């Protein structure tokens, strides 16, 4: 099992840059409507400001965004990029339960280094005493080997601004846990799978989370601040959606263990709905609305390769819909006409009261246009990407 560093730019970040440059939609995670600056000696700390109370302000230090000290560390077997994206957004949503966006400022993790996280993601062994994954038992059978449970680990820091100072107000640590562990019996050999039940991965995650908590409390800056521990169930590599958060707990007053875990009924589904997603809890009204949207769009514009969506649910209620459309269009006039039609069709057929994003791509993956609506909005923001760079 190898641990590697990966660097990805999620769609949320890309959209934030585009929207900041082109339009009026308030949907970036870290906005730029206003900033506040604190100066201590020769060091300047700036907050990004926020375009919406739903999102955190971020920390800029000495003119640069403050990135994580363990940015991009991940177990090498993770081939589903959707897991990486939904893990981070899910962790932000869990953090909001404890750290209000109106009171706290977001800062990427500064207390866990790359080398520390790499060691923790490894197996426990003579050469790696801090490994959180169980030591190998030497067996290779799918049901007899000790699998790799922990695949991702991320730290998020939450700061409190008081006058001219930013002080640490709390920390969230997320543990990304495998529902399927992929492995080989010999180097470069065939890939095998060990399936891990939700019950087992949750139990293992809680055990590891308490170990992580004990280690964090040994750091002087983290001795007494609130620490949120969140467990994320990773989807399989062939899944079209990312995984979901399954539980979280909060450690307060310097406690070194937690037992009061709160279960989270969060799920992601693909539309058009499969039998599996319908049985799992995808709302029939939502699936019907999307089916109507898909039918009308494909009937009006037949040159489409596919219309799908990722539906995000919290407690059986739709919380966000991300629609992906692949076209066979070549001319800009077709793209403009299609985008205009989408704005009308989406308003008519897609569920209201939830954020909706629609991304239109060419067959080779180039983004051709983007549409979005906030949960409270009715009209869609639209942008067509042009080679000439016209807004």
C-alpha cells in the first residue's frame, strides 16, 4: 500500500473563479465582496470576505492564500475523483454544525504535516508505529486479510476574528474510509477487492478517530479547542457519485475521547435513477422531475451524448442537484441557443428550493456553458464559454 500526494482542482473552485470574473451569482465557497485586514509587525493577515452567509471567509497571509500543510495526501488506490470532491464539501457541511459561518473564518489545516498524514494513512508496522491502518496479517484472501480502512485524512481549522487578531477557535478532522479495499497479491498483478460493510468501517473509523484525537490533544495549540471528528464512507471506484458522511462527534473542553457519535443520513444518487438508487431512497418526485427535464431537452436538441445528474440528499430531502450534459455541438450559436433553452427548461421542470448547477461539456470534455441557481433563487445565471473570451 502506497501513500501519494495528489493535487486536484475541483469543479467548485473552477466555478468560483469563473463566476467571480463574469457574473453576479453568489455561489463560490470563499467570496470577494469584502475583506478585512489585520497587521502584526511585518505580517499581514487578510480574510477573503464572503458573498453569502452560507460560506466561510478564507485566510490570506502575506498576500497568499494559506494552503494546507498536508495538501493532497491520499492513499494511492483512490481512483474515483468524486470521492475527493464530496469528501471536502461534506466536511465543510459537517463543520457548519459546530462552527458558524458568521462567527468563524476558514483556514486550511496547519497542524498536520505531509509526513505526519502519510504515516497515519499507512499500516502500523515496526517502521511505522503511528500507522492507523491495521498491520498486515500476511493473508491475501478477500475475507481473511486485514484491509486498508483509512484512505483519506483532512484537517480544517476554524479561526475567530477579534479586533486585529485571528485566533484558533476549533478544528475539524475528517477520516475517509473505504467501502471497498482494492489490492494486489503480487506487484503489478491482478486487482482484487475486499468489501467492507458500513457497520465495520464506521466501527473502525470511530476507533481511529479517538486515536487521532489523543494525538491532536498533545499539541499545545490544540489542548482545549473544540475538535470535530467526521467519518466519510468512500464510494467504489466504478461509482458515478462520491461517497457520503456517515457520522460525526465533537470533543470539547480538552477531552481525549468521544463516544457521543451522531449518525448522518446523507446520500448521493445518480439520475436517471437506477433500481438501486430508487430502493436506497432517491425521492420519486425528484426522479420524475429530472426525467421530464431530460426528455424535453433531448427532444428539443437531439445532438446530445448524455444528460445525467448527481443528486445530494440530507435526511431524505434533496439538498443539491448537479446536472451534467454532454453535447455534439460545434458552433457557438448552437451552444448559445442550447444554454438559453436550458435556463427555461430547468426553471420549468427541475425541483425548486435547492441549489442547481448545470454544466454543459463537449464530447472531449471542454466546458461549453454553465448555469446555476441558488436555493432561494428562481432565475438561472448563465455563461457561455467563448474562444474570444467575451463575457
